[in-house]
C-alpha cells in the first residue's frame, strides 16, 4: 500500500479537505521520502508526514496538518524507530499522526476553508 500519493497529498488525508490544507512545509515526495513513509506507516501503525527540516523555524499554519490533527501516541520503542528514521533522513522532521486520523477538538474540518 502506498501511503504518499504522487500528487503530493498523504493518502490518509481526507479528500474533501485536501484543497484547504497547507502542505507547503511537507517534503517533496521523492523515492526516498515515499519509501520511508511507507516503512514507518507499516512499523508504527500511524499516519506519517515528513516535513522539510527547516519547518521548525516557520510560523505554524492554521491550516497545517499539526494544527488540524492530533499526533499519534507512541511507545518508547516506536519513538526510537521514528528518531532513527530522522537520523537517516537528516534534514527532515517526521510527524506521526493518530490512526485513525483525529481532528483537534477545537477544529471543525468543515470550517477550515474560512
């Protein structure tokens, strides 16, 4: 199963909100990024997004994935797997989102277009 689509959207992102979500901080889905995403999704059972490493310096977007969705709760072993993947990728930041995907309580996904 491919978890990153060629059109830049993570496959787990609901189609009805794709046009409104800010994906500008995501890493370009090249072969390495797609492979790593698929491996981590399988190993962690979470929805994975890989960001450009410089994203930590930017202001958080109100329509960004982190603003809209809850992160996954990872056990120590899972967190170690994620950290090892970040070391392999070097200039990227990996975020594991809950699976099934959960919006933050304060977010109404129907209102994000506004």
